[in-house]
C-alpha cells in the first residue's frame, strides 16, 4: 500500500473484514449456493446498466483458473477521483453498501444502486481485477486477499469501446466449494435473458470449451414457448404489458392440453417463488375477465355459478414480471420470496382483466377453446368431488349404508359396540356356516365374495368403487382414508376369517393392506384380528380334537393313538358346529391380534408384498407366511 494509512482506510478494511467474518449475512451461505451468489451480485450490476438502456451485450466467462469474468458494453463504471482522494470505482469495490438481499431494509432494483454487492464479492475473493473502458481510456485496478488494493487505479491503454469487465476468483478459505456449476449458471442466465428481452448474454465455459448464447427479442413470449415446449398448446402465447403508477407489469400466458397450473412470477427479475400480491391480482383479474366474457357471450346463464379460479387455470402456463421502484418494494416470508407491496395487487388485477377482456373479444375462436377447457375442468372436479363423497359415505349416519349392506351383512342384535365383533369371512359357503352358528347377539358376519382389491397399487378412485371394500367401509361405519374416525367404529373386533391355505393368506394380506392404508388407526388401536381355524381334526370315541399346526397334530397322535385324521383344506369343510367350536366361540377360539409394533417395517413389508410382482408375492407367502404370523401378529385371548 503506497497510500497514507488513514482512518478511512481502516474503516474500509473493518467493513470488508465483517463480510469475511459473517459471510452468511451477506450471501446466505458459503456452499455452492453462496459461491454462485457472488456471480449473481456482479452480473446484476451489468444487467442494471443494460436495463438503463446502455449496452446490449453481457458475457460471462468461466476461466480455466477457476475465476469468473463478467463484462458488459455499457458506459463503463465511473473512474473519476473524489475529494477523499479515492476513485468512484474504488469506492464501489471497497465500501460496504448498506443493501443486499440478506440484510433488512434494502433491495436492489432495476435502474438503481450500481455497485451493490461488488464490495462483498471483493471481500470474499482471493483477488479481483477490474477493467473499465470509458472516455477513450482503458482503466485497471486490482485487489487481493479480501479487498486489499494491490494495484492502484491506472490508465493502462487507449480504447474506442466502452464497458466494464470484472474478473474475480472466489476465496477457497471462505467457500466449501469453489467450482462453478455451468448448469446452475446457464439456467439462471437464460431466465434473466427471457425477462430482459433484447439483452444478449453469452456464457463461455473455458474449462469445457463450450459457448452458450441467450438472446430473446420476444422476451416473455419465448419464455412461455420454452416452458411449454413439450406440451400440446391451445393457442399461441398471449402477452400484455402496461405501466401504472410507476409499476410496470408484463404478463404472458398460454393454455396447454394438460392439467397442471404453472405460474412463475418475478419482481425486478428476481423470482418470487412464494407468489404475493401480484399473483393474487393476476388470478383475480384473470378469473373475472373469463367469467365476464362467458356471461356476455351467454355461455354462463344467469342461474349458472361463475367458473372457479382453479378450473380457470387448469393447464395454464403464466409468467408475471413486475418492475417496481425501490420505494414501493416490500417482501414477506422467511426467505423474502413473497411480494407484499399492496399496490401491486390492484395494478396487476386491473392490467390483467382489462387486457384479457380485450384479447377474448378480439380472438373469439381462441376464447371459445379456452372456455371449453374450463368447462371440462369444472366437470372433472365435480366428478372428483362426488367420488370423494363416496369415501365419506360409510360413516355412522349414512343412509346409504343400509342399502350397501343389505343381503350381505348378517347384523348383530346388540347396540353395545364395545362387545360387537365383525367377521370378514372368505367365501359364501363358510359365510353361510358362520351365519348359522354365530352368537347373533354380538357377532356379525360379512362374507367376502369377490377377490379383494390390492389397494397398494390402486387409485383412491378404484378403492372407492370396489364393492368388497366399500361394503367393509360401510359395515365398520367409520369412513375411510382421511375421513376415517375411530370413534365411529361399530365393532370392537374386526376378525378376518379365511381358509388356512395360501389363498387365505393372500386375502389376509390384501385386507391388512387395505386397513393399513385406509384405516390405520383401526390396527394401531388393536381392533383387527385374525381367526385361526384348525388344520386337522381327530375323532376319538365320538369326540373331536383339533390341531392348529403340525406340532399339535403330532402331540394329538401320540396322546390318542391311531385314529381317523381329517385335514381341513378350508373353512367350508367344517360344519357350522365345528366352525363355532374351533374358530368362533369366544371361550375356545384363538385370535391373533394384528399390531403395528414397527410401523416402518410393516410399511416396507406391505410394499414388498403388494408391489407389482404377483409371482414373487405368492412365493413369498408360501415361504414366509408362518414367519409373518410369528413376527408381526401377536397372540391374544
Ligand atoms: C454509473 O453511472 C455512471 C455511468 O456508469 C454507471 C455504472 O456504474 N455502470 C456500470 C456498472 N456498468 N457496468 C457496471 C458493472 C459491471 C460489472 C460487470 C460489475 C460491476 C460491479 C458493475
């Protein structure tokens, strides 16, 4: 340093030192995000100059040494010397501006605040070199190690061009990574180029020897075309622009043959990912213009309800880009991603409804296509709502339940739900036996006829339409899915009673999957059980003895000697009395209570079992069903 070591230079270094001590306060973080933030800070200055109407070309170069160069062909940063003895250029790079997105109170804005952030970049760089071309002269200045001037501002040559070039190398002592990512850079720059319309931004990747050029004279129209590239569209992009009270509003939209609503909003080229007043204004104005048009054309009659916003915007891609003066800027939310400026709502709403009304009147063919799409969306949402009501049905006081259950459910007489049991029985014949032998005061029987739907891979719609599951939902009486309420269950025990074979095991798994996905609380609170019918019956002296597994059979054979052994292949092979004695009589039966001791393990098992490979599933059941019984079911009673 060949300058005098005075008070002001101490202050400057203290200022930049503060940035190095707490970089997060200035650039958010010191990871890849923060690293790229350095580039955005420098780039913003070049873009501001272009926005002010000076220069139309910006180049970003990733150099082989890991540094990055940004240059523009604007007027060139001012290089005159202040009374303090410092050049304006040096001040830009060494005096910490009170602004920056990560500090309260100040935001950069199109047309304002040149040099914001340049000192922060200087503070966090190994070195910075600045070249300015202005007044026929080529100026140069250099800083190193966080902002110390290593060569003073000098004229190093003559030139005919104008512009500013800044080259910086991020400090590896600050950042956890110093490798720029070309995709991060090109996607950010492409977005800015769309919004700027007319400024040509070139990205040169010196490491991979590649060049990318972003230049969009048609601005938002090109942005929409880019976003909707892979979609079938209903019409060409529509673009409006208008300034009101110093707020400039640009909007572009296009309907696609899709169901997604895609809205991207920006304020002063910065994405407002959480929306805000401008998005609210747009939506209100858009829906209003559509409804006004539909009424004026007689598409919506007096008695008809207005189209709703969500239906109006189905398949709509929109870009909203506002330019707002610094005095009116207000951002909200944790990450300041939401516009708060109240005026922006009314202005955006007014511009949208005025311009869209005009467009619809002038382009009736397109307008009618759009209205048809909105009508379809309305109808589809109505249908979906009705389907949802189907799930809501099956609740306590649903009048439809009686109809759904009639002829299927053999009800119990008692109204004391704490003592009631619902048997879900595989097959009509076993169901018939169960109805005959049951304790009709407390036991209800619901035979399952068809195959139970695999709910692991079914849409909610299919679940709602499936007769067996629908009947079960009504029988239990507490709804299903999001509408399930455990207080409304009509039974204390829901008992799955299937044949003791592979098919029976499969039905168990399908039912448990259904309960797991749609009535999880029923399992969690211990209301789901599995009945265990015997595998063998041994008759001795006119009396039946039962064996529930091979070990018990061996024991019985030992105890009773040589006798007649009957193997039960299914519930249907037992008569009603036998079924009662062995499987349903609360004083003799063994029930297996299904528990969710480890919800994640169960979830994984359900996924494995209920995944797409039916063969694997069958093999798995054959090999593991005993193991499953031991591991995830717990014996009660
Ligand atoms: C300020 O008012 C006088 C004319 O120049 C204005 C200005 O500062 N323009 C300007 C700044 N153009 N380009 C920049 C700039 C470019 C880069 C790449 C980096 C920085 C920090 C500023």
